C-alpha cells in the first residue's frame, strides 16, 4: 500500500525500450499487487490464526504491524541498495526473499515463526518496491510510461481493500495458511520469467554511501514505539515497561535525526521536513493511513468476533469499502488541481470523523449491511481522497531532483502510519479483542478515538495545509 512516485522525465536515465513491454509490465504489476495485498490480507484471518496458534491480542497485532514496520522502515534503504547494486538484482533478491518468507509463514506452527515470516516478507517488500518503480520509470518511455504508472497506481489504489476480500475468501476456503501460500506459485512464475526479460543492470550504477545506521535506528525506534503502544492495552499506560518503551522510541528518533543531519547520503533529509508542504504531506499520509488500516483491522474483528460472521461473508462485505476507497482517490485526483489541497484535506478529515462517530454509537442491534459497512465505506471514501492530497501537497514545491526523496519520505510515513494506527486501536479495543466472550465497548471506544483523531486532524489541516492550487502533473501516484 505504498505511495507510488516517479522521477522527473528529464532526470530519468535513458534506457532502450523493452522488447516485450506488456509482459514485463504484467509481471511487475503482479509483484506490486502481492506487496500491497499482504498489508491487509491477514486481517480477516486473525481470529482463525489466533485460535489455531493460541495467540493473544498482542501477538496478533504484531502479525499485522510487523510487515508494515519493516516494509516502511527499510523502504528508503531498499532504494539506496537498488542504486548501489542495481534495480534488477534487488528486484530478484527481494522477490526471492518475499516468496520464501510467504512459504515459511504458511507453514508456521507457532506465533514466533509466523511473525518471523511476516518480518522477512516486509524486508523482501522493502527491497522490491523501489526496484519495481525505478524499473518502470527507466524502462518505459513517453505514453508507455504514463500508462504503466497509471496501472501501478490503480493496483495500489484498491490493493489494500482487496486484500481484506482475498483474505476472507482464502480463510473460509482452504484455510488461513493460503493467504501466504498463494504468493509462492505467483512469485515462482515471476522469478522464472522476469530475469530473462529485464536488461542487465548498468555497470555504472550510482555508488553512494548506504545509510545503514539510519535505517536500523529509525526501524528500532518505530518498533519500540509500537511495542509500547500495543503492550499498554494489557500492562497499562503507566507501567514501567510501557513508559520505558515509549521513552526509548523518543530517544531513538532524536538520535536518528542527529545521524541524518551528519550523514553525507542520508535516508531522510531532515531539512526537507522543515518545509511546510513536505511536513503537511507527511502528516496527512500518517493520519490517513493510520485511520484506514485501523478501519480494516477493527471492522474485520468486529464482524467476525462480535457479529459472528464467517470469514467469507466478512470479506465480501468489504467489497464496497474497496470501491469507496478507489472512488475517493479518483475524485480527489480530479478536484485537487481545481480547488487545491486544503478543502479536500479538511473535508476528508471531517467526513472520516463523521464516519467514525457513526461507528462509535453502534449497539447490539446494529446491522452490518445497513450500519457498519456504510460507515466503513464513508470513512474509506474520505481517506482515499486524503492519500492523493498528501502526495500532491508534499511534492508541490519540491525541486525535480528532490522529488524522489520527498516522495520516498511520505511513503515511509504511509507504511509506518499503518503500523502505529493498528497498535493504538488494538490497545484501545483490547477489552473486546481479548475477551473470551466478545463485547462491543472496546470497538466503540476505538471508533470514538478515530473520530476525535479525525476531528483534531481536520483543524490541523485547516491551519497547516497551504492555500491555493498545486501542480499535479509531476506528482506521485498514490493509494
């Protein structure tokens, strides 16, 4: 579910047209779809995984957040490694790791093995995603490039929501293991075909320093933050473990900022975060992703745990949510050039607040088809519009040579937002998720937190998002 960007056409390195472009594009799109779908495909399967592997709420939350944590935390490192060692090589290495990790996750008989598989999937995704995008932007030209990027954007747009549907179908059918097994034959086919179709990496690849310390520090900081947030649901917000973890995260983020300021080739240029447009885009992306992934997480657990729907029925009920996400993104893409980002950002946050408030007053008689799903769909529609707004705002006043870095920074906030959002909502809803007899109070409390967060964010957006229109022709494509 990562934001998609492409460099300015004037700065992209020239490459001869591929002889079998359509086949290459189909393979790259399929690989991209696997990465995006795996962000949310586990949501529907969580009750089945927890029952079979005897996992508690905290462990199940890590099964969701572990993937996005490593994916987002190491995304910029993956881009640096692609520059250093070549995009073709990194794409193959990342796909091999992702496929093998998917097999390991499907075969897992214990929680630690499954979590290890998810973390390895995230590492493979962090290596693949930058390589896929850079391959498209350098191997395709002119109208072909625009069509290819548009197709990747469409996949990204509905991939996370479609993942919930796919998870429901597979969990209800052959079993939860197949949400991971399905990646194995798909990955194997791509690995068999793609190396022969892609040109060899240029021997003159960029040889700049890799900021490995920065990548490790920011990932450790986010892991500590998520550990503290998730554990607070059981240990309490005032427990020594919770406070120590949150304090460690703060210290590590400060250290990361200091390291990035002193590194010749930093993963994240801290100076860019001093720009209003970039920090605005990062803020909108963080909040929008945290809320949307939380909607998927809470909605799937509510429908299966409290409403006692089957995984298949739950997955099918998320189809209108997927459609609403895509419609919201497309509408924002058409409007942002006419009215600017501020009205869309504020309206999107207010709609998300209304949808969350609607879900916060659920009662035991609320019907999923007429109450819950419309609320989730309205929120998804609003948040889908915010993804486009976040990226367009972040890149609106960035020089072409810095567009890739700025977009990569916003992408990182996208992935990490999903991790933090699920961690917070899992803790708030702990009373319902961890209860042997499902209760409603935890879910309504979590949706109330979503409503408050959306409302506060609407006010922040009103003050923070710049006035006027933005230039979207060279901006990123997002989901």
